[in-house]
C-alpha cells in the first residue's frame, strides 16, 4: 500500500513540476499580497506548488539525498535564531518573519523532487534542463512585451516598488532580478551550445536574445554576473569555440556602450546614487548583525529590525531584505548560521559528480553569488527555484540516500 501511494505521489509530482515551470515566467504579476496588521506578505503560485512538495517530503514519500542533511542544519540554525528572537521581538512579527524560512525550506524540497523524478526515470535530465532554457526565453519575451507596452513603471512606487523608467523589468517588475534570471538562462544555453547537443542555430538565436535582453535591463550587477557565468562556463569547456564565445562576450560589452539613453536616471550606467544607497544598506545590515552576532536576529526578521533601528517603511519591498545575500545570512542567522551555509556549499561541491550538469550548476551559482553581492538574489524565489532544480538535475542520476 505504501509503495502504491509513493507511485501516486511521484506521478503527481511530475505533473506539478511542469505546472511549476509553466507558472515561472509570470513572475510577481500573479502574486497574492496579504496584509497582516502593518506588514505585508506576498504569496506566489510557485510558493503553493513548492509547499505541496514540502508536505510530500515531510510525509516521507521521497528518498532524501544525504547531502540534504547540510541544508537541514542551515534551516535548523534559522529556526533556533528565530526562537531566540522571541526574547526581543513580538511573537507576531517573528511568526511573519518565519514565513520566509518556511519558503526557503519549501523550495529546497524542489531539489529532492527533481532528483527523485530523475532517479526513478519518470523524467530525464535533458528534458528538465531544456525546459529551463525554454522558460528563460519565455521570460525574455514577456520582458520585451513590458518594455514596449509599459516602459514607464513609476506609478508602482505607490505600491512599494522602485520607480523604473525605460528599463526592461518583465513580469518581475525589477530589472535587477529580471537580469539575474536571464543570466541563468544565458548560462544554460551557453552550456548546451558548448556541449554541441541540440539545434545549434536555435541555441545561437536564444543566446543572442537573452544577451540583448539582459543589456536592456541596464542592471550592472547582471552584466557582471553574465560575464562571470560565461567565463566559468568556458573554463569547463576547453574547445576551439572558446574564441568565438569570447568574441561574443566582447560584442555584448560593446553593445552596452551603444544602448539607448532616454531621459531616465536608471538607464545611466555611470549613475552613482544606487552605489551610495547600497553602501548605506550594507552598513545598516551590518549594524543589525551587530545586535546579535552569534545566532542572528532570526530568519527573516530584517524588516522588524529596520523599523526599530532606522525607521524604514514596512510597505516597501526593500524593507524585507538586504542588498547582499551574504550579509542577510550573517544578520539573520549569525556567525553560526553563516558558517553552516558555507559548509553547505562546500558539501554540495564535494558530492557533485563530474559532468555537464554539475558544471552548469557551479557556473550558475557563481554568477548568482556575484550578483547577490548587490541584491538579495540567493533568496529570491525564482532564483532559488532555478538553482534547486539544477541541483536536482545534477544529483538526479545517482545519490546517496539518507537512512
């Protein structure tokens, strides 16, 4: 009976994974915003699917890769720091902050689902990987629709978003995160192109579309992430095509110099206001870390501390994060949580088998790691989803099961 239930859950999970991928390109425009007193929480369709995966996982329907133990330890540090934060924050605010920890846990189970579906041969690595490529191209297409149909998003400032003008934000309403997702697609297509599998002309067209789309986000952190991701991808594929791709990167950098510059501060690549704003954000996040350096303030109670220390606006989306994912980890889980996170990354790397999917995972993560120095990219739901899917693809062939 147990095996029959497991078969049903695995087959249902296969369908849910494709629903997950179909919903992915719609970004934040289909989010449900829920207000709790003075605080706001966004619930995305992807959260619901990931939540179902988490329930299946807790009910024991999946084999758990042993490497997941290290994800569990990091999650545990977040739980402990949140419990401790009850001593200096109201219970209601700690519970709301814990929703972000629950989201991270839910998305981490996407890794387990993908690995199990591949291991049981219900889905192939190639199909999932190529589906991610298709998703990234659809994201880019939605981006161009927004760019030509509604280039002026300044009215969104009244809803807590940044006021962007003449920048490609797509369905994510933020050029920085939009750029990061496109970079992940770029790395995936580049990997497939270097692997010489698939229709080369379609892949070349896709990589051009993604590169040009990234350029029109005017996101400097995304430009840097794209170059870093491309370089590390090239280093793992030492072929004659290296010169051609290096030429392509040079063309991309040249393209940036000739981008249109309408009357908007956001499209000025030499702008300094955002640099000073990020430096100020780093200082504030470090000050929050200093309030509880060993175990942190609880994942994710950033907004609660910002309200008390700096008088931030709870209605602003920026209140709930940091302009550096690493500083966010340090502030919310303390030195102990930060060390556990570093150990998690090391264990994942050590347990990866060599191959194209391990290489694309590493290149993608390094690109996002660089990007996360300037935005809270590592914990952005769509980026978490992408990286956990890649992790599942990388481990799906074989993995040691936790007993």
